[in-house]
């Protein structure tokens, strides 16, 4: 009877060891699932921020294009603006009108 009991106890111990191993494997799988879900959540958050950034950069592109057009228009009148500014500086210079007439 004791021999049969020992065999049954040994079998029960083997079964319990298998159950423990399976429970450890299950816990490991649950941990992996949790970390994967956290990583997916982080990726979604990063994707949302990236989409906002790209949208903002699209608006910046429009603003920069309009600024470039304005600067190109100013570049066409740059020579005339410089001529006008230099003539004004010459007019208000420290030289008197009589001296400028003599020149």
C-alpha cells in the first residue's frame, strides 16, 4: 500500500510541477502581452504627435512660400530703394544747401 501511495504521490508531484511550469509560462505570456500593449500605446501616442507635427509643418511650408514670394518682389525693387535711400541721406546730410550747389 505504501509503494502504491508513493507512486501516486510521485505522479501528483510531477503533475504539480507541470502545472507550476505552465503557470509560470502563462505569467510570462501575460507580462509579454502587457509590455506589448504598453509599447503599442506609446507608438499610438508618438504617431499622434508626429501627425500634429507634420500638419504644423505643412502650415509652415505655406507661410515660408508666401515669405519667399514677398522677398522676391522686394528683390526686384532693391536697387531703386537703395538709390532712393542714398539720395535722402545725401539730402539730409550735414552739408549745407550752398555747399551742395557748389558741388
